[in-house]
């Protein structure tokens, strides 16, 4: 933490520093930027909490809980909470150092040092409401909504009441399953609880023909997530609202060559082919799905007379699109072979390779290995 704080000279430079450190630390740039912010806040606003971390009494998760509670405070009030919390914990039982208890102690001290700022803190917290998608294992993900407490409570009460009514009417699904299914139905615009929700929104599902025909159970991927079981892929494929598009792939490389067209506008076809081909932002350490990225000219359209074509187009998330032309950054991308490299302002180079949509077929070398027939 102290090291990261020493590197962060100004908040305007944090994003570039995070991009440089992300490959070395093997975490996302967003996580690195979060660590930098935590390090700066701890060193400037909560030095005693930082000292407790050095002594092994507080770990990062607990420190982040404290920082979240004190984030709306001024630097002066934050340092007051830091001093009071340190004094309080000096003679407190060991259980007081648990993250949840630390956050509760800090929250009480926040009200003590700044009792008049409660309304402003609530306003700032409400301004940070958001929805987060977190992909997990076994083709299961978590959708989290951060809402004002009274709104979240009302939402949960309605979902719970609907689930319990379905349960009383003889539904065999558990209450947890029903609450999850009712929530998904409400978001998708379905009749809540009638059946297990299916994916009717626009998603990209990559399936080999043999997997679609149940001749194989491998090679299926959900764009933005990764490999999924063929049985789950076939359930998505057979949804009445699913749209099929033919993708012509090179059997030797597995890379898309063309996209079956149902639209007349070539620009739309190029956009969709690039998104199907690359699937993610082309920066090696970024996993932002291509459908949520900007489509960027490799050779600049105006300055370098770059053509608007699939061969000169690559998906870059908004963050890395802006970074591409920042001083000191050198980016290269070969759409034909799917290789990309990034050189940072300090000279480190990172190279990535696009994963093929389909697994390439192995070349048949048996005839070449046989001796000539004479």
C-alpha cells in the first residue's frame, strides 16, 4: 500500500499507472486503480489503519470496509475517525477487528465527528447506485443492484411475496429458486414465475454444427462468459426468440471469415463480423465483451487514410480506445492472425492472441510421413 501510494503522484495519472501495473500484478486495471485509491486514502486520511495493516491486525478487506464508511468525510474528519478508531481498538476484544465490526465501529464514529453530514452522506451514496454483472463458474452468474435501502427493501418484499404466492399454489421450485426466477422474469418482461426464465435478450452463442445436432458436447461458448455445457447451449439455441446467424470459419484456424447476411447495410455487417471475430477488447489484459466496445480504426480514418473495413477495425473498450493515442502508448493489432501487442510508456511490452471461435481441425500429416512407394 505504501509503495502504491508513493507511485500515485496525481489522480489524473492513476488510470495510466493502473494500465501499466495490471499485467504485472495479474489483476484488472480497475482493481489496480482501486488499490491505488485505497493506498492514497489510507496514507493521507487513515494512517493508523495503514499502520495496523503493516502490523497484521487489519487486512485489505477490513480496511476497504472502513474506507467505504469514511469516504464521504473531509480529510480532517477522516483523520479524527482514524484516531478515535485506533484508540477504541487498542483495548477492544479480538472480535472487534473483524471486517464487519470494524465497519460498524467506524460508522458510529463517523456520526460522532460529523453528525450534521448524515444527509449529504446518504445523498452521495445514492448517487453511486448501479447494477453489476459478475460471472461465476458452472454457467452461473451474479447480478447485483446497489439501490437506496428503502427501494431495495421494497423490491425484495415484492419478489418474496410473489414467490411465496407461487409456492402456496403448488409450485415445486424452492423459495430461493422462485425469488431468482421471478426477479429475472420481471427484468425480461415475462409473466413472473410461470416457468424457468430463458435468455431472450441479445447474446452471442458460439456453437459448432455437430454440437447443435447433439453429435458432440464440446466447443460451445457464451460471448463475454466463456465455455458452457453443450446441453445449456442447446437450451439457449432452441429458445423460440433465438436468432440464428451463419458464421463461416476457416477450419485450419477456427477464425471467422464471413457472416451470413440478413441485412443490406454493409457497415452493419462489418460491425457484427468484427464483434463475432474478436469477441473482446483487443488489449491483451482486457476482457470487455466486443459488443460493449467501440469499433476503432487501426489506421486512423482521417490522419492515415485508413479504410473502413473489417481488416482495419478492432473492438476497444472506451477506456482503451482513449488510451490508444495517449503519449507513450504503442498499440499494434493484426486482425488476420489475431495478435495484439501493447507497449507502455515505461517500455514494457505485452502480447496477446485472440482465441479462435472454433477449435481448429488438426492437419492430416499421415500421408506426408509415409515413405514414397518406390
